[in-house]
């Protein structure tokens, strides 16, 4: 397996514990399991607009509550939404520090202003930190990956990409990136160990 120069990580569900789909599945009136909720989330035009940075948090909350028919006021939903990402899985900061001794390390997340501001210290853990709402481009769209390569100063052949969305992984592979489907930090570690990129 070719040794990359850049390790490019998604955040939620890969390095950061995010309880989004658990919280939504526990909401009264939703009537969907977590897999169905994830599919609906990924297909949501409201979510896409927010993660592209084209609508405000307040507009997102109003539209999302309406789109999903949630029995909650938009301001209460937004307050709960802010707490969905819980932080790095245990061991992630230490791993990133180790990896940066050998590789350039970056993150590429479909995120938004509310969650991104919560993790304002990302720069100390990554050489480059990228979010869809700041790039104006979103995974799995090709321009998002192209912008990421440009921002990281990397060629597609030099990148190993890690994401918990199969759609994003397939899109990255179609562009020529080495890409791995990982769900949770344990699977990230497994790929790194099996590839000989971390001990």
C-alpha cells in the first residue's frame, strides 16, 4: 500500500464522538431508526445549505424543525444541536501528535458555524483544518476534495483519506485518493496499524 504524505480525516464519527443520530432517533415523533435518520440527514437540503454556510444557525433551526416535523421550538432544537459533538474520542490528540511527526495531518469535515466554533482549538491538532461551511464546498462533491488538496498543497496520489460515509469514500476514490471507510476511532487505528503507518 503506497505510503501517503498527507493523512486527511473526517471528524464526526471518525475522530470526534458525535451523538447526532442517537439524539434524533430519541426525539418523540421521528419514527425512524438511526440508519434511516442518517440517510434522511445526508439527503436534507436544509442540512446541506447550513453545511455550505449559506444560511444562519437560526434559519437552519427553523427550516430543520419544519422539514423533520419536530415537536420542539427552533431555539430549543438549536441549543440541543450545539451539544451533539462531544469531543475527541479518548486517545485521538495523542495519536494526531504522533502522526504529525511523520505525516502532514489535516481534517476535512462537513460542518457548520455552530459546531466549528465549539472546536476552536483544532488548529493545534492539525496542520490544516477545513470545514465545508468555510470552503463553500461539501463532500462528496468533487470541488470539496479539490479545494482540500489545494489548501493542503497535496497531490491526490499523496493522500490517505478517512471517512465514516461510504459515499464520501467512493467519491474520494473516484478522484484518485486512497480512501478508507472507518466508523469510530478503533477502526482508524486498525487501518493505520495494518498499513504500517503507526505502531
